[in-house]
């Protein structure tokens, strides 16, 4: 028969395990969010370079600075969503 003290210890252990898992998941979420944001910002540079190399001479558009290229990239991501594969 399980005593009340053993039940309390078991519940405390489960709570601590859940707390550790929650903190681990928070760190993973934070790391993935920050790294995704940085990768996204770095992808704006090739877009800016390709745009500035081709669009002004071909179509007469203005050149883009980095923040404008990032905005175009974000608009493109919103308009054309990426399809993910479920595991």
C-alpha cells in the first residue's frame, strides 16, 4: 500500500519533471524563433542584390535597401505560404 508521503513525493517528482520539460521547451522555442528570424534577415541580402542588379536596368525600378528587401521577402512569404511535410 502506498502511503500519503510516497504519493506526495511522486506528485512532486512529476511536477519537477514537467517544470524541467517546460523550461526546455521554452528554450527550444526561443532558440528556434531567434535563429529563424536571423536566417530570414540574412535571406534579404541576396534578394536585395539580385533586385538591384536586374530590376533597375531591365524595368527601371528603384534600387532597394536592406529593409525594403526584407519587407518584400515578408510580403512574399505571406502571399505564397510554404507547404510543410508532416512527419
